[in-house]
């Protein structure tokens, strides 16, 4: 994940908030290890990091605990970590904004699950609050299937990454075999991972947002406030309650 464009996601969020309203309270839905939630808190936002994975949240808490707290306190930023399912999440108090980046919603592989996540997010927002998220379009999953396998070969880590696409559902399985060792020691440890994602018609996603109650639904692409095209690798949605 070291090459993931976290700064670009944060830049997109700030640009979108400049257009739709700058928040004070932000939920990072599918926060993973906190690579977006932590810098948001460092810069003064009140952040809730929500993820289904207890392992990811454990890493996120450790990273936050290592943050120089004096610098954080001077900006009054905070984080509360919560283990919840994005289809059923709730806080008990409304927030100004929700983000869900790094194609988290593509991991929901049934339309009913997408609709449930959108409804829960709508209910959790204050009137005028914004929901920003990105998704891989169907064309990107097709590119993965056509261009695989992917290989990484470095001194202390290597992987083989293959993909299987179910075209009828536009659903893909990413199979990774990872070999890693600590600080050049031997032997390598081998890990197996499978990630399943589904891509949805962008018009269906936009309609599902409106069905959930959002009054404004805009679409952008590739980390910029610009219209999407057939070559776009990543779609961004901005929905306002």
C-alpha cells in the first residue's frame, strides 16, 4: 500500500468541501489503518474511524498513539475508533461529512448492501452534510482482468497477483500470494489473500443515492473535480443531504 495516493484523496476531500461546505466532524467509513483519518485529525477535524476489521483498527490505534499529541492538541483534532459494518453503522449523533475512499464500497458485492450503506450514511449526516466516496467503474475491473498477472519482486517482499472476472456480475476476485521477511532475515513468510470486488453502473449508484434521500449527487473522476470519461480509472461521487 506504500504507493497509494493518500495525499490525493485528502486533496480531493478538501477541494470538495470547499464547494459543498467545510465540516468539523468527519466519519472515515472503511478507515483501514487510519492513513486518511489520522492526518485529518492532525489538521483539526473531529474524526470517527469506522472499519469492520479489528486487526486494521488495532494498527490504526497504534499509529495514532505514536502521533505527537502536543501537536494534535494544539489543533484540537480527535479520533474515535469504532468497529462497525458500513451497512449498519451508527454514531448516535449526526456528523457534518462522511468519506469512504480507496474503493471501499466496491467490496459490497450485492446491490442491497450498497443501498443499506447509503441509507445508513444519509441518516448519520446533518442536513447539508456531504458524503464523498470513490469506486472503480466496470471498465477498471475489465482492465485488471486483461492486464493480470501483476508481480512485485523486491528485497524483502514479493507477490504474485492474479485476477478472475465474472463478467455477468462485473465481479472480480484478486488472489495474492505474498512473500515477506523482516529486515532481510530468513526465511520468507508466505501469506495468501483473496479480495472480492464488484463494480456497478455509475447511473445505478447515482440513482441509489437519490433513492436514499440525497438531494445533490455529482460525479467526478481521478481525484479532480472534473467530469468522468470512458478512460477514468476511479469515479468519485459527492452527495449532499
